[in-house]
C-alpha cells in the first residue's frame, strides 16, 4: 500500500527496510538503522561489490512476505537494475498482474480460472515489492514514485472488482443483478478504507520507531513534487482519509518533527511507539493484502466471488473498526508517555 492502498508493503518512494548502519555515531540504538534506510550502508556495500538484500523490520512482515515475496522481489529487482526499466514501469507491470488476474478469474473455466487468478494475484505481491527495491538499488526513490505505485495498485484493483461484479451479476441467487453491484461496491469501498488504514499504520510506525519519512511528511510542504502533480488532489484525499480515521497519530508526528536533532527525545518517542503499537501490527497483517488475495482465491475455488465480498464487507470491516479504535487509543497513550 505508500499511497499503495495498503495493498502492498513495499513502496517506491518510502524505504521500509533496514540494513546495518555504516557508523554508530550518537544515534540512539533503536534508530541507527535509519542510516541504511537512507542509503549509506547500502551504497557502501555496492562499492564493495557485495550488495545484500535489505532486511525489512521483521515485526512488520508476515511469513509470506518474509520467506517468499520479499526475497523474490529483491532477486527480480537485481535482475532489472542493469536494464533501462524504471521503478515506475515495474509499478505498471504490477498493475498488469492484477488486471491479468481479473481476466483469469472471470474469463476462464473453473478450476483453471481460480488457480491462474490466484497465481497472478500472488505474483503481483512480488512485482509490487520489486519496484521499491529497484528504486533503492538505482537511487530513484521519490514521493512521486510512491504516488505512482499507489495509483497503480488502486486502479488495477478497481478493475478487478468491476470484473468480479460483472461475473457475479450474471449469476443466479440473491447476489446477482443489481444486488451484485451493491455488494461489490460496498466491498470495494471497504477494501480502500482498510488498505488506507493498514498502510498508514505501517508508515507511521516506521516514522515513529525508525525515523523513516513517508508521503505525509513531504506532500504538505510548499512546492512538493506530489502536491504539484496531476494526482495531487488524490494524494491529499488519501492522507485526509488516513488522518480522519486516526487523528490522534498527528500529535505523535508533530512530536517527532519537533524532536529532530534531539536524539534523546527521538529515542523516547521510538520506545513509547514500539511498546504501544507493535502489538497492534497483527491486526494490520490480518487486514492487509496477503490474506485478502488468498481469501479471494479460495472464494473463487469455491465457485463464486460472493464469499470474498461478504468477508470483505462484514468480517474485515468489523476488524477495521476495532483496529481504528485500538490505534487511536495507542496514540493517546504514546502522547501521554512522551508528554505531548
């Protein structure tokens, strides 16, 4: 998800991995890895000819990311690094994987449709991680890249939902005809809200604990690249939805910004944020893109997307409400611990 809709956990513009710092200096222990995140240690490895796969914070990863998607994404990015292919091209390729999955799910015969659709949707996770890795390998990370990545994810999944709605509408039973469209639209809106919430919680956690900036930190600045782009209003809406769901988090953002240059205060904020929000990361993993893609595949193996749409619109929305309340409460506790 980046403005990646929370659909992936890799973005072109906002590095979310750690490598060993080049120097220790006076940086608090739990923030030293921000050196690597800004490229210092990675560049040193590159100069020695031994670029190693960046290690993302383990607490942010589920098993699929840690053992499958991220390693494959890194290998793919390494293959692409010497070529003229850009990270934004890879983002578009990822969108193509989702759209191809939509065609497989809706245009092929069962069970080939379910198997190929799920395979293509899982391939998207790999490609969606590769765009960020490629950007970091080639020094092309940027807020614009983060924005492009998110737009590709949102638009491609909109196509997926539309095609699933068309398939469901042609069927029989209660969820056919216009009822199918109502259900899918509700599920699609739910997907967007859940994805926004998940991605923003991950980005906030990385900013508070590891000092990794993200789109919200740059978009509001006068003359920022994303605010001047044609999609600036969409980025503002994305950030606005996030701030509306978890407004308490803005206090912590402000505290981190005010503490720049004060390693003691940054360390205090990081420790408080980790203590209060790390236990909530499991909620984000359940609401995140990996279980969602598998749930859709299982629903299609069961013969219809209706089961996935109901799961999305009912079960995951209930979990979203719980997660929003829990994260706001955690932000209030962090604010109390750091005295803001």
